[in-house]
C-alpha cells in the first residue's frame, strides 16, 4: 500500500486548458509508482476567478464539488481534503461539514491567513470534533512575505498545533521550497505535526535530517506537483529504512491520522 | 551503460550534505545503477581560484576509472588556457565554469573567449544554472543563477563550442533552444535533473518538442538524490533507443567521442 498525502487535481474552470491531461497523467503515473490512494485537494479555481491562495467561497465550493465527484468516480484511489478560506468562518465550517459528510477525509488550509491566527481556531476545533487531520501549506523558513499568499512557516504552524493537540497537522511539502532545515528544528517537539515529504526538492541529506528530527513515526509520503521526486525519495527510503519502518512512511502513519476506514487496507 | 554527467565530489559550503566522498558517490552510483559519472570538485566552485581543486579531481579520477573529471576553468585568471590544455591532456570530457560564482559576466568577453577556446580544443563546456532551489539558499549564498541569455550568447560566440547546461528547468530549455538556430541548438545538451516529470510532464513535452538527442542523464548528486534521474526516466513511455541515448549515447556525442 502506498498513500500520497499531498495530491492535487484540476478542473474545467481553472486557467489550464490541459487540465484533463494533467489529471490523467497523475493517475497514470500513480499506477506506475504504485500509489494506492491520492489524497488530494483543489484550491478553488487555481487562480481563474479568485487567487489560488485567497479563493472565493464560490470557487472553493466548485472545486470541492469537483473533487467529491472525482472521489466518487475513483473510489479505489482518490480521497479528498476539503479546502476552505478561514477568512469566512461560518461558511468554512459549513463547507467542512458538508464535504466530510459527503466522504472527504481531511481539511486543507493553504495561505489565506497566517497559521497562528485565531481565525483558524474554529476550523481546528471542528477538525478535532470530526477526527480529521489538517494539511497546511507551508513556506519553509519564510523570511519575508511572498506575493500572492499569506504563507506560514513551521513555527507558526507549531503555534496552532500547540493550541490544538488533538488535531494531527501535516506540514506541507517539506521539499516544496524554502529552507527545510529550520522547519525540522521547529517540529521536533510538536508530536501532533507530521512531515509531508512531498515537493520538487530531492536534496541529499533531507531525509536523514527528517528521521533525525521527528523519527519515522511522523513522516508521510507524498508528491504534490512532481511525482518523480516523490518516487525518488521513496526509492531512497527503501535504502535507508527496514521494511517495517518503510511501511509506516508508505501508508501506516497516514492511516493512523486519517479517520478509520478512510483507506481500503485500513 | 548509464552515465551521470552531473555529479560532484567534496563538501558543499552552505549546508551539510552526506555522501560527498569519492567512495560514497561510488556507492550511490552502485545503488542506482550508474556506471560512470562526470565529476566536479564541488568546494572549488566557491573558491577564489576554483582551479585549485583540479589537481585533486584529476588524481581522483585517475585512480577511479568510473569517474570522468570535469575540471574548472576560470577565464578571468591569467593562466586559464593552460588549465584548459591540462584538462584536455587528462582526457576530460568537459570543463566547467560557474561565472556567477566567480563574479564575472556570464556572457562577457572572458566567458566568450573560454567558449571559443573550448570549441577550438574540441572539449565541451559545462554550465550550471543553479545548485539549489533559490528559495532555500543560504542567506550568504547570493550568486545569481545563470541567465538563459548567457547560454544563447555563448552558443553563438563560437561555431564549434558544445555546451552542457545542467540544472535547467523547462522554461529555460525552451527559451534557449527556440532562441537558437537549429545548428546552434544541435551543439547544446541539457541534463534532466531539474526538469519536472508527471503530472506536469515537462520532460515528456521537451523530448517531443526539442528532441531526445539533446538530453543527457544528470543527477546533481550528492546535492540531490541520484534516484531522481531513474525515477524520471521510468515514468516515461520512452522508446528503448531514446532511453539509451539519454543514459549514455548523447553524453558520448557531447564529449565528442
């Protein structure tokens, strides 16, 4: 079993004319790698009618509906995170309830509001109530604001995680840009924050540093936008880890933080 | 035969990287099924005289036939033609220059002179666009990335020069390839280490639009996991002849062999 905890799909109202090809490519590559389940999110319209990281309510609902439909179309290999913009508190809570009731298994927070902001607390309380994890977009060791997003770093996510110890948080794409080393230092004492290994970065030494910082029990395998880098990390982990530990990174750690029954072998 | 045209030996100044010794790189090559590697002395890239790492590199490669040295040439130093000649005498498949790290104009007179001399000597010139993702570089690691305009300028500067460009992404490759004449483009080779696979399928697209003959297997190890090259190729539906070319044949053409 192999679970990709960080996948995305596109839809017909995104700026990409090739959205069908990209979705098909993800599924096709997943078959080759052996990905059993893609746990995915759709960030609204991906910029078509509202910014990717500041999505409108209408775009979020459309994207979430699209993902629910995809999950129904591929019940054997697609699961969804419900994406919300916490600047709209009541609507976010309603959308989370709606999508979890419809079969999604987690919550995706991107970069509409800093992770340590109090506006995220109602979302986290609902996550605790429903027993689902939160995947949070992260800019590793953010040293300034970047245009187009109110990105958070590991320290800010850590503040949120400390306020909500019952909620498992996934620190998104450790290899997805920014300096990952300070993130690992920040995460070390935070038992409810898991490291999503996805991202285009395949730095030598990164996986060893992850194991040293948080141990094998808090590593989750994923790809995000580059499946080949996910596969490369997996191949290296096969060299680094004994089989039982490798199984934890491949899927067992994920199965432990998502709701019971979320995955076929769970 | 599988050849990695983009490998490094020695430590990196901006973060700890495991496995930088010759033995460790050989072990990594065994792990991923690489038969040989074109190797650069990594610390030298950052030295005021990067060629001071060449003697160690050449000796290391002399002792280990799976390594092929890519010595550094700094065309801003007075004796650079001697350095180039020594590299040729040692059988190097290429020399490298990292002008933005040397603090010289990547398309200026010195680099153009180096390109012309490489063309005359029949030795390829290797250029790296970057070593790390710009978003994670050390605060004191401020050398600019190699601009695509410099590669266009250098390939035009001499009709014989052959360039290997490593760590380039799809937009960079496209900008240079389609900003060059077909003859110029035929003297450019690109390593695949920074080109995305699925679902964006940048490499697959480039193999169709630019052609498999222009790409070579490069990993950027040990700064990057060498597993990435094989994973990327394994995700392609590639005719065996094209895969063989990317893994070894194109590198031989690049080296003029």
